[in-house]
C-alpha cells in the first residue's frame, strides 16, 4: 500500500528543499539526532539503508509548527 502525507510548504525555497530531501533521500545518520531509537528502527524497516525521503518544518513564529 502506498501512503502519502501532504505537508504545506509556504516559502519560495520549497522546490529546492523538495529536491534536496525527497527526490534525494536523507541519510539515516543525518536524521538520527531528531528521532527516537524506536522511530529509527521502524523507518529502517520501511526504507533502504541509503536514506529516507524526509520533509520537515521549521518551528515557526512562537513555535506554531512545533506540534505539526
């Protein structure tokens, strides 16, 4: 089954970031600082060891995006 997550992207640089982090998967080592060991393990079972397509958000003004 294919899963799709829709994430808003409001800045002009979003196309560049898409190419940098979705079209070119992010190395797992780069993500390790942001994820729990359990999350890393789960993602490792879903994706190759080469990397994981990843999109993130900035915290935003007054941390408005933190929970997103």
